[in-house]
C-alpha cells in the first residue's frame, strides 16, 4: 500500500534520473515493511516532528510504549523523546543526515496480504465497472451490492476459498469444549502428541449426549416453578461412555461381551475391521444444540486441534477475497443483482451471466487447488514401487 506522500517522494527521486538512489529507496521501503519499522533522515532541529505512516505499519503505534527509537544505530532512552500518535519528536536535535529508525515493539505480522482483495474494494470496483449509464446495470444501491458480495463470499468460503481455520486447546477435566464462535462445520479434529504429531480423532456413532430429563422417585418428570422441565447435563449415557472408553479404562471393559462393538473392532478379531475403531487416539461427540464438543476420558489435559470451516464474515479483516477468485465474485454479484434486483431484463442475459459465473467459479477452484506438477510427480513416484509379500 503506497500513500500519496510516499508516491510523491518516489516520483521526486525518479525525476532526478538518479536511478541508483531510486532503487535503493524502494529496497529500503520493502525492508521497512518486513521489519515493521520506518526510517527517517535526521534534521538538525529539535522541534522537527517525524510522522509515522501506516505504509510501514499494519497499524500506526498508538502509544510511546509501542515503539523503539534508534538514532545512528543506537537506541534512545524513552525519556529522550516524546510521541503523540502519529508524530515523534526528539528532545535533542540529532546530527543532520543520520538515520532515525522507529521500530514497533511487538510486530503484528501482516505479511502475504497482497494476494487478497478487501471486500470493500470489491464493492467499490463493482460500482465503478458494472454500474452506470450505457451499462447493463444502470442503477443499483450500494447496500444491495454489499449484501450480494457478502453472500457470495460466504458461499465461496465453503467449497472454493481456502477458509479453513484452526484452534489449539487443552481439554479440561470436564471434557467439554465450546465450539468456535465462527464455527460452521469441522474438517477434522486431531490430538497433538508429545512429538507434535497429529493423531486423528473420530466422531462417536454409537453414543451421544441426549437431553437428560430429571425424574423423581416415582419416575415422574420434575418441573421448576415456571413449569419448565429440569434437565441434567451431561447425560448419564455420555458419562457412562466417557468413564468406560476402551484404551482409557480397560479394567472396566468386558472383553468377552460380544455387544462391546468398540472393543472388538479395536482389537481386530473380526474380518473386515472398521477403520474408525482401529485406533486408540480417542473420540468426540459434537452437540450442535448446545454448541459444545464432548471428548472421551483419555483426552483430559491433552492438546487438541479443532480444524473447521467459517464463512469468513466474522471480522472486517476476514472479509477479503483471494485474487484468483476476484473475477468469480464480480460475476456472482452481477448475476445476483440481475436476478433479484432488476426488472425487464431478458432471460438470455440472465442465463449468460449465470454461465459466466459458473465458468469463472470453476477457474477459481482450479487456480486455488494449488496443484504443482513437480510435487505430484514426486508423490506418484512412490506409487510405482512394488510391494513384496
């Protein structure tokens, strides 16, 4: 991101025909971006204010404690300068021409953002390129465009964009963990062992955490003063399962009981073993009604990683589109606007935009699949090995 101030400075250097100085300035600018710092050329004036720009910082430091100041390579004491966002003033005038470097204390890594386009920019670009006189969409409100852009971003996030998220947590003694606030669906849940290897966990199919109603000695339901049924959480069914999970409390497992499906499948005595039970990593059950994940007893105090899908609409920073899918989102908005917000649009025009949306979305999926021929060739070499019996 280049500000007007920076562009003017680059053009000023470029017009002097001093290309070496121009190239050196651009290199220094890139270095400042990666280090999240800004470099000034000192002026021999104690009243000179040095302005920090968001060109060099993801967010301009707000307080004096957020920055470190170096003059000619030596760090200044915090009492030797003052800072009022975004201006820095030195108490003592430095030697003219020396380098002043302002560096952020805790750098917030914001690298790799060039591959994305903010959703606000998508809306602005659409209003400029697709809406106006002598264009198919002569007039449309920005609110409608913003709505369709967000809907398109959410739909793309499920099967096109790389919108997978993850959370690493430690399972508490209660074995219950809340779902992430922006959870839509999970891709996998794994347990990280002592070596950092991810061990796959599988969902429980033969047990659950049903709604458990409280009953009195006569087996009648118990109600509160408002006439609401009282419930117990977690249920007895889930408590029994977690307390007798194979691999965590084997002393309570009846190895001779043919109904103990989990144990029999895990041990592998039957032909055609069910793979999901041929492991002892642990299991889980997702209670979507209460938004909780229940883990088996052996996972208490263990590190678990939840990998899930979101709609990328949780925060403003998330609402961005990869440049490979930018054109697909434009086509999606155009088709949605023509289909829902316009009248007297010929049907063949709507069909054409539908086909263009489909084609551009297909191209985006191919591009974002990130398939590399050399990597595929390296993997497939393993397939040509003969397995000796």
